[in-house]
C-alpha cells in the first residue's frame, strides 16, 4: 500500500519548508496561533495542578498536542460546530467557552458546564468515538436544512479501533457530509501503543478506505495544521464532503492523573518528543520573521497567567453540589422514570439526615 507523505511547513528548528500544495499561513494568523499555544500550555499546567490540589476530579492533559487543539478551533467559522473529546479542553476554550465552565465537567459537577448551542461546541465526550456519529448526524442535518455549517470532530488514535469510528466515516462519505475528522495520533490508547491497534501504513489511510481524502500532517507543526485543516473546512463548506486528517503528535503527560505512564513508555521517548514542542518551533519561526518580540511574548504570558489566576480562584469555591441538579437538566419535561429516580434520591437523603451521626 502506498504511503502518504507527511505535510510539514516548519522543520524541527522552526525553519520554513516549501510545499507544492499547502501555502504557509500569513504571519498574523500564526502570531495569534502562538498566543493560543501559550494560553493552552498554561491551561494544561494549571488544570493538572488543580487535580493535585483536589480541586478537579480528573484532568486528561493535552500537553504536547496544543497545536492540534488551537488549530482545530481556529479554522472554524462562527456558525460551525466542534465535537470534542475529554482531552480537548484547550480546543473548547479556544472556541470561546469560559475555562471555568469547561472544567465544571471534570470537577464532577453538573452535566456539561456550558451551553453547547450558544458556543456551537458539543459536550466533551468521555466514551471513545461516540461523538463522531453525533458529529456526522449534526452535519447531515445541517445539509438537509440548507445551512452553511461544517462540523469538526476530534478523536484520538484509540478511537479509530471503535466501531463508532468506522460507522461515522462510512455514513459521512456516503452522504457527503460536511465533516472534518481530526485524529490526534498521540501514540497510545491509554497504555496500548499504536502498533497494537493498527498495521495500516497510517491512520489517514482509513479515510481513503471509506472514499474520502486522508491527509497525514505533522501534529506539532502549527503552520501545517492550519493549512491542512483550513483546506479541509473549505472543501466541506463547498460541498466537497468529509476529510480525515491524521495529526502525528504525542501525549507528554500521562493519560490522566490516575495513569502510571512509566509502565508502558520510557523517559527517553518522552524527552525526545518534548524537544518537538510546537510552541518552541513556532516561536523560532515567528522570531525569524521579526513579528514576535519580547514585549509581545510578555503580553501573551501575562494574559495566560491572568486566566490561570481566575481559574484558581473560581475552583477554590468548595460549594457542595446540589444532588437534585442531576435531574434538573436532562429533559425539559421529566419522564416518569426521571421523576421516580429523583423521588428515590430525595427519600434516601432525607433518611440519611434523620439517621444518628454515630450510625452513619
């Protein structure tokens, strides 16, 4: 089977790489991407710290994958939709959702934390690949309604082993749905390496197998991601149908705070990928163009620190969750089953309050 070439516009040192198909994005676009990278990296650091402090129940960090995150949000138009996974907090924030609202779900509070319709961002999906079918359905529905809407759906390499992934790709191709699938190949499905998941030359080939373009791109190259994803969104918006983009990247942190990554990968492997930091690569390129200086970097860093400080303050609130909220936002008109469950919970809580302290 023919191998796909990897699209790359910036080399490891931040030098420009010529490409016959994909042009280098304008400097101002990449400067804004750099701002987002600074913000995203700081968000990952702060959220991970909040887990250690007990302020978050869990946080699946996207450190090392920030370029995928920020470009996924940046290439979308205001009316488009983003369908994220549990690891895509940075992408959701860059789409305009308040970080405090995004982390509500990972705090263990009520259902989503933000209004999906207002932001055109679906709830972060914890089950692997289920959001891909929802994304295709939303895109197809928009087509039937005659709306100019593109849906960008995110997933990881592990999700490509799920049946929902294949069903979503087949449906999208058959109905020419305006969907862009971005597979962030970070090399591990928790502890399972890619070699134990697929023997295809690339995950991008899976798109070709379903009759859509498959593109392999350097997932730590913000410029290349911007060009490739931007073209895929334009193609979908113009009626060209879906595209599968595989971003070759790496998860620097453990799967979550509950994972011991040292059991399945080496420190040398992690260190080698850490040297491919997308932020460092893009900084070198922009510095070379003289469009990024110390003053602007300080401005971006200060803004990211302000966001982190606000996040810390907001999540320091120890207000206990209200159990009744479990049922308040499921259906506009509660079903009999929901009403019965809510009544059962109220009865259990009332009985617990009546129980003597020493018996609890």
